[in-house]
């Protein structure tokens, strides 16, 4: 959360575009229940690895807790952020981990996207819009990217 506040202040001070992705691993409880928590840990690590591959050096990925991640995209507008989100979603969809039980675990993610807006009175407003987009993606079938403008 400290990073959310500092990135928002920087973007407003410069001024520059700033986009936020909220990423959630779909049916993560099912992964843990089916393959065990060590496999769940591998899935979390794989999501992080994919994000690092898909992101620029200046972008930041942070685990919020459980199976949820935030990605800050400094200098990125809404259109660019949607492209990055779709690239991450697609790479994860074609990814898998080798479970300790010797079964392959295939998983997907849902992503919510929001660009920082002058209408966002606080950082929490911006985060809330990205989170609402994430929940819309999950409610519409998962393994999707949706935006606060969708």
C-alpha cells in the first residue's frame, strides 16, 4: 500500500500516466485443495515469473496477499495497460507448473485494469476501480481482462 501511495504521488507530481493491474489467480483454493499448498506456492511463483517476463524494468509487481497481485505501470495509459494485462493473461493461460504429485497444474488469472484519473480523489478510489474491474472479470467467467471503463 505504501508503494501505491508513493507511485500515485509521483505520477501526479510529474505529471505522467500511471496504470494499475489487479491480478487474481482463478480458483486458487481449488489448486491448493487438489494439488496441495506446495503446488499453490509454485503457481504463485510462476505468476510472478510471468509478470517479470511481460513487464518493463520500471514496472512493479507486488503481491497483495493470498493469490492477488498489483502491477504498477508508470508512464502507461489505459490502452497500453490493457495490452500488458492481456499479454500476462495469455502467457499464464499457456503456462503450467509441475506439481509435487507429478500432475501438471494448469491455471488462469483474471485481471482488472484502471488508469489513474484526475477524478480519483484518493489512491483508494483508483485501487477500488481496478478491484471492481477484477471482480467483473471473475464474475463474467474468469480468465479475462476487464477495465474500470468496461
